């Protein structure tokens, strides 16, 4: 049985009980309300604080999108025959599901993570300097792209990586058109204000299975139902070059893609330098560096 190995006070206990629990968020959502950039204004900060996400249509220029899409196709072809641990396959098949650590291993995506307008928004919301906790490309090909079940990213980052507080966010950049039909991301507005603890103990080397299909660290159906009853559901979609930015604790998920149209997105997770990882709170050992940077 996996013990809680982090002796520091755990503000968000999870995977330690046989019953789920709702815990009120103890951390800010927006860490700096004084504007230090001109990409977003006070109304957008207020929207993010209330709803837990921001959507930007056509955030990137067409020439930027073209270069990113070209590199995405190259990474996919390169990964199809790869046995690197960074390459994750679809459950029950050999299609490439995700490629991790693209900001580390690929110059094009490293530069993307440092994009000045993107960095300006992230540093505004998180209140200072940040680093990339995790990056990946999620490929969801037509007909065969499988779902990503409902979850709060922070629950996993806290339990398995040792992220102490909610001072991180994800950026999802569409490199194919995201539509209501091709398995795009759904979010539950306002759900970032409640931490839903999950049941079950973390198995050893859980990431080897969870990156293909997550079974531990997912919320119970009653909690999901209540969150949706309170906040509703929304699907922020747009053409290639659009960007969704969402809080680390926002409940989100996506369905399978049964259309002919692929849906590929680049994800970058930014964490505050003041929120660096500690020992896992509900796992025997940390996940590998390519999933969770401890730099």
C-alpha cells in the first residue's frame, strides 16, 4: 500500500481514503492583479479568476502556425517507430497518443514555450517567473483518437509529482482545427475552486499505464455531476492557432475522435518557480523527469 511520503502538511490530501472529499481551494487563482503586460486586461483576469480558463482565437500568426504544423508532422513521423519512453501509444493499439518533453527535445517547441506574448500572460496570472513543468503533443487522429477522461491535472501533479500548491496552469495550442465534433477539450467552469480528492492508492510506476488510460486519480461520478450542475460545461474551440489557457485544478476531459478530422494540440504546463516540486504526496516515488521537471 502506498503511503503519503511527504511529511509536510498536505493541504490537498488525495488517494488516501476510500471516500472522495471536497476541499475548498486554499490558494489564489490570479497571483498578480496589477497589469504588467498588454495581452490581457482586467476583464480577462476577472473571467479567469471566476471560470478558471481563457480562450484566445487566432493567438498565433498564420506563418507561426504553418511552421508549428510542419514540425508536428515531422515529430509524428519520427515517433511512429520509436521506443523512447517519451512516446506514448494509444490504449489497445500502436498509434502515437502523445509525445512528451517536446520543449526539451525540440528547438521549435522550445521556442514556442518561450513565446513573449504567451509568457506575458502566464507570468501575469502566476505572479512572477515560471518554468515548464511538462510539455507534450497530444495527437488525436481521425477515427482512432481515444478519449482523455475527466480529471484535474493538479490532483496527479500533487499526488505523483509532489507539486505542493495550486500555482500552475496549462496552455493548449491548437495545431489542427478544434471543433465540437473531433474530440475537443471540454471544461467545467468554476470547478477550479474545489479540489476533489480521489479514492484508491497509487500503484507503483502508475504513469506507465495512466498516460495511455487513467484509472487512478480520476474523480467520482457523483462529484463530477455536482460540479457540472454548478458550473455547466463548455467546449472552447477554434481554428489552428487558437489557444486555451486553464488553471491546474480545472476539471476537464475530451471524448474520442470518430470523425475523419485529426485534432492535434501542443500542451505546455507552466509552474511558478516558487512552487517547485517536493516529494510526492501520494506515491512511492516521483514520476520521471520527462513527465515532471524537477529543475
